[in-house]
C-alpha cells in the first residue's frame, strides 16, 4: 500500500489534516520573513507587533504536505484572501478541505480550500490551491 493518497482515493469533502495544524507567528519567523523578502517597512516586525499577511507562504507548505499527495504533482495556481495583518505572538490554526477534483487533458486536478484562523476562531486568511495530482510511482 502506498504511503500517499491517490487521485481515485481522494474525495470532495475530505478534510486535512485530522487535527488543524498550529503555526506560531514568532518574532524570529517575522524577522526571517522580512529579511528574505527585503521588506524594511517599519509597520511590520517585532517592534510594531505586526507581521505581513504574506507570511502565509510559510504556513501553507506544511498544510499542503498534510494532503498526503503522491510525488510528481504540480502546483498549478493559488488564490489567497487576507483579512488582516498577523500579530507577532499569535497562534494560527490551519485546515484544508478538498473542494473540487476533475480531469482535464488526461491530467488529474485537485482544488483544496484552506483557512487560517486566530485563537478566537476569526479567519485571518483563506483561499484555494489547485494542483495537478501526482500519479505516484
């Protein structure tokens, strides 16, 4: 048995992961992100207590891994909506759900929706990611 989910096994409505992932918006993550992107805007950083919403790029990687897709997949497109800037020190809960799957030109596609919510449950970011599902080995 493969240690990934095949296209035939995945279904619309599947949620991942079973327990939402946790992502802490730490001072070091914010500093690293600002340095990596060359962002020198004083509105962001540990001193201001705010982090750019695009820090989402960091936490989406782990969420996508939780789908357990086979090797050979291709990230086709994504759409992210941000509700507010992130706050240094807050913890986000991340979850996803398969919202669509289809075959186009003999390629299997999976569309996943995701949300990132703060500790009160308010959504701080949401969106969709479309992937060409890997065929595995």
